[in-house]
C-alpha cells in the first residue's frame, strides 16, 4: 500500500515549489508547532523553522542560514548534524562576526543578501524570521528598508536555477520570509511577483491534532494499560475538546496532564484546566440534592410558568451531569432562549437559576442588548481592534468571562442587537470560544448562556404595522405555537440568521401570560413583601379588608405588562402614597397604623 505523507499540507506545497520559485513568503500560523512526519508512521511537532530546515535538507540543500532581527545570522541544524560546517559557512560568507546583539536590522541583511543568493556550489537557503520587525511601516519605508526589498525583488527576478547532483535536479539559493500576515511586507514586493510563492500556514485542523494526539497521550497515567477501545475514546475526546486550539496549546495540555497526574480517561479535565484555569470542575461541586429539589424553590419566585421551569431545569441538569452534552470543541454547558410576554419572569428565572447554582443571584453576567444595536457594537463586547481607541481595555464580554469562566451569562432582549453582534453568538454556540480584539482566546465551555426575548408577542402586518400576535385569552399551547412560529420567522426572514436559531435546537422556552389566578398570588406576595419591609423598619402597617380589595382591583385590572406591571401598580397605589402619609404623620419607629381606605394614588391612615 502506498504511504500517505502526514506532514502539514503547507510543508508539502513548499517542497513541491522549491525547484520552481526563488523566494517564498510564509504567513499565518507561523509561531505554532507544525505536524511533521519524521519517518513513515512517526509523527511529531516541531517549530516552523525546524520544519523548514528539515524539508530543505531532505530536498538536497546543504545548509539553511537563519536571520533574525537583533540576533543576526546563525545556521539551522537538523538532527544528526554538527554545527561545525555551519560556522565554516558563515565565515565563508563573511557573516560570522556580523549581527552583534541589538544591531541586526535591514542594513545588515541587505549587505549579506546578494552574497547568499549568488553563492555558487551546493545549494543553501536563507530564512528571514520575524521579517515584519525589519520594517516600521510596510507602506512608508525608510531608505534602508526600501533598499533591502528592492534588492530582494531584483534578486528574485535574476535568480536562475542550476542543476545539482547526479539527477541534475534544479535548485535556487532560496530565500524565505516568515511573517504573521502577508500585508506585513510591501505589496509591490509580493503582488505580481512570478518568482515568489506565498504559502499560508493554517491553524491546525482536526486531522493535524489527531495525527499528533497518540504521541501526546502515550505518556499519561493509565495509557500503558488502556485497551484499544478506551484509547480510541480518549483520543476522540482529546481531539474534539481541543478544536480550534494551536498545537502549542495541545502540547501544553499534554504536559499539564503529566505534571498534575491527570490520567488518560480524565483528559477532558486537563483540557478544561488549561482553558479556564480551574483545577476542580465547579459543575461537579453543585449539590445534586439542591438541583433535585429546585423546582419548588424556583416556582416560589417564578409563578405561573410550570413548563418553562421544568424545561430550564432539564438544561441545568444536563449541564451538571454532562449527559448528552455533545459539547464538541468546548461548547457552552447549556443554552436557553427564553421567549414570551414582558414581565412574566424570564429575567427572574435566569436570576433564580444563578442563585441556585452559586447561592447569589447577582453572580450572573448580564448584557442589555438594546445597548448593542449600533453597527460596531461588537467591539464593545470583544474589544476594539489594534490601532483603535480602547484597544488596550479589552471587551466587556471577553473580560467578564476571563474573570468568571464559571457563570450564567444573560443576554437580555437579544432581538435588539445588531446582526454583527448576533454573528458573534454563532462562534460562542458553535465553538465555545471568542477571540478578543487583543487576540486572546476566551472560552465559554464552563458557562450557561441564557437569551431573553419578547419576540412573538407582536408581529408585522403586510402594511408594516405592529399588531398583537398572541393574547391572554388564548391557551398556553396556542401561545407557545404562535411565539415559536414568529421567532422562527424573525430569525429566518427578518434577520436572515437561521443558523443562530438552529444552534438553539430544542432549547427555546416559551413563557405563558400571567393569568388571573397567578396574578392574584403575585399581588399578595408583593403586598406581603412590602409590609414585611416596613416591619423591619419597626413600622407596623396593616390594610383593612376594603383597602386591600380596592388595591387588588387597581393592581389587577390590566395584566398586559405581567408581574412587572403589577409591581408598578403596587408602587403607584400603595408604596408611594403610604410613604407620603407616613411622612406627613411624622410616623416613628414603633408606630402601628392601619390603611383604612384606599383609592387610586391615595390612601387614608388611622392609628392601630
């Protein structure tokens, strides 16, 4: 069977074009480790410079000279080589004494370039690393910088291949420029240059991580005794959980697992520790009994929403147990989309879940998406890109998750966000990671993501006017069906973002209207809470039956704004007039009063 080369594709392309091009630009993921097959079936990871030197040696090059700003010239050796021949080469080229530390720049490189490229005899190559650091600005070159790249351009055109060896294979004295971005070098040097080949070096894909994974997992505790099935399971888990990560990160996770004694079957724990820096898995520390008995606790605070409470608890239980997670690449622990009328408990449910998990309802991270409706609002979340004001401050979302990776993140009124902001949520829901404006990767793998929305309550008519889509007179089943249908229509045809809806899956939770019986319970709870607050201030306030009935009628006459509307009415008809009356009566601690009568925005007090 023909052997398949497992080295990186960019490296194979580089070797293919060596006889055809005199210069190369390597850009992209150049600071990462690269997958190299050192012999058939044996894969390892090497720095890019080492990969290049090995490939050049394999192709027939005698030596690879390395130039780095500040450090100057040196010779890259491959395994089995001694450094003596390299020193002799530098002396021959007059480079042995050049490059005193701190002074190696564009002028020094320009002075040696022609000597290297025009050298006769066995072929050599020059690798210019950190080439972008030779320039102040690619579009505004100094005289020395312009001279260097003009010389390189001319040499690229004048270079001619010469046959070397018994097979008379053509060789150039090859020049390689290594940069982070293609735009780091002058456009006039790269664009339209037929003797130069630009090769992008991509981030490692699934295949690269899988090729390297066996060597990284082999030293872990338990690997020697692992069955083929358990080894394959660990490999699959490791490859999936490191999706989107560099090989440097993947290698570091292996080292972390060895140092901290993480066994093979717990490799996912090492990935989590590396991503978020937490030794213990906080989700496993949550008391199962607390979650098991949570339904009654939540229903005391979120009334009239039994289906929503059960559905949300199912998401929390999946997050805690990891059952059916399918969290490939470190997706969030859970995602919930809470839709329904205003004031029915959507935000309250998020707060209650936070209190359940953390013991503190204020521990959640909340973003009001109405503040992110502008086109460039995504920069507030992620941070401004380099060169813009605020770049050094980072983004509000990325900073918050870096500080509190184990958290509930609430995005309120998500439909008001700009579509560019919504695109960022695709990255969170798909990969569980965002890259901040400063280039830092921030992981959401330990977060519970909650979106709230009023979508589906109103709909647009053909004339462009808003009208009610659902009403309290309809059953919950009808409300649920209409809201889900309108949410789907909005994401598909208004926002043109059906993929976001698809990522939500079955986690769209529709809230019901506050019905009359539930409204009464909410009203009584709010009044009791108000009177209890007065009691803490040593003021004993009671309501006469007639006053209570009047207040009930005023607060429950319109339920269109849900529990929030009831709270507003209690403030308007009880709390505000009660505060005025107590102030006017000079009530002091220890006083007892009775609200004997009550009308809209007005009440009467008598001593109890």
